[in-house]
C-alpha cells in the first residue's frame, strides 16, 4: 500500500475512492479483505473486481459487509454456543443494559457486535485471527463507521496486516452504530476525526484523492464557498454555476426531463415523478445533470446566504446530492412543485 501500514485517505466526492481500492488489488498468494457497510457498495465492489479480473473474483480477494465480517469472521468462531444471527434493530442505551449483547432469541444486536468483541478481547483473539488469514485490509466508505464500530476499527492498529481506510468524512450520512455517545466527539468535525485516527496510529492522507473526477469546477466552487468543503475538479469540463430556478417554464422543462433525477431531502415518493430519490439514497449515483429539491428551511438558507447554520446531517446529505452531477446542478424550491404532490 505504500505510505503507511495503517492509513486513512480522506477523499472528496467523485474522486474515485472505490476505483483506488480496486487498483491496489492483485491476484497472488496474499489474502485481502475488503470491508464496507452497505449492501449496494458490496455489489459495486464485486462488479468492479470482476471487471478487473475478466469476470471473476480471485480466490485471495474477499468482500465483506461490516457486520458480516465482525459477526461471522471475528466473533462466532470463538463462541461455544452459536448465536442465531443479527438483530438489526438498535437497542436503546440505558444503565441497565450496558452489558447486554443479544436479544431473547440469541441474536446479537447489531449495535453490540463490536462492543462484545472489545469487552471480551482477552477471550476473543480476533486480531490474531485476522492476521492469520489476511495480509491486507481495505475499509471502503469508512465515514459510515460510528460508535463502537469505529472503536473496533481503531483496535485494528494492533494487526500486523496493512490497513487502508478510504472515505469522505463529509459524506457521513449513514452510521453503523449510534450507541450512546461513543465516538460522538470524534465525528463532530473533520479535525477531531483526523486527530482520532492519528492518535490510533493511522497516517492521515489528504492528498491522494483530493480532486473530483465527476464534478465540474463550478460545482466544486459552489461547495467550497457555501459548504466550506475543500473539493476541486480534476477535469476540464465546465457548467454554469449551480442554478436556483424560479422561472415556471424552466421548472416545467426540468421536471418533465426524466433524464434529470429529482433529489429530495426525504419522502420523494409523495411526488408524481418518474426519476426521483432522496438525497441519502443518491449516494454512488453519477448523472449528467441533477435537480436538487430544496426544503423550506434550505430555501431560506439560500436567500439569506446563511450556510454556516446548516445542521451537519443536512449538510452531508446536501453535499451528496450536489455532487451527483457531472454537468449542471439545478435547485428548485419544494413549494414550486406542490402541484405534483400526490393526494
């Protein structure tokens, strides 16, 4: 992997994070694990691996979902009595259940998988098991890891295996774990996040994937100026700056163009539209042009130019939505499309 045995690459949207990981893969005797959170990204990884290796996944390359890896590879091999699977409901944290890991059906709560490993690390030598089987670990979309799962990731600094984590802090719209306040401060802002990785023995790389292969210079300028995210364009393609559309005829044209996805903060299905999704669901999408539908609150943010007041989760989702376009970004107020809302 080059620069460091333990490394975090802080990337930007459209910089080719997954592609970068695929480029590091070789078919040889070294076993490699690639870990990611979402099912969608697992399939993307497998598809790209097959593209590289002529339709197949080499025997030394293994793709895991995060919970699959923790549960099946790290945890269950050391349990005398096999559990019944994973309960994906979150267990509310309170004083009486701090040491509760499973439900009444012997299923591990997904928020407690990493906690179980960390609490019983002296009896569950998962670090030794990882080193026995893998020489390299890649963690894709690392910004999705939170709570105890982030603590588990930091525990891998004890591995002899090389660890490469790739992600974009500002695209942290999902979280694998939200138990209590665990690692809440670490994810409060980018400086805290980088410091926590550095304190756990990771080199922080902010150079390798700092240019977007997708977004135009104008879109990147908008994001830098309004959202304060340091993103630059790697290509020479240009567009108009992201456009706030108020003209009724232009709104009608954009709305009726099914090649332009309409991206909503939430509840996109409440509108009569053939190509729509919520901001968070658009993650991973690339389209020539996109139309971002603005909530009333965000419309006021535009008009008052008060971007610093935007809530972190809203900022992350809005950033994801704006960076789906390789061409033009349009903004339309939600009230301007009220006639298309289902009754």
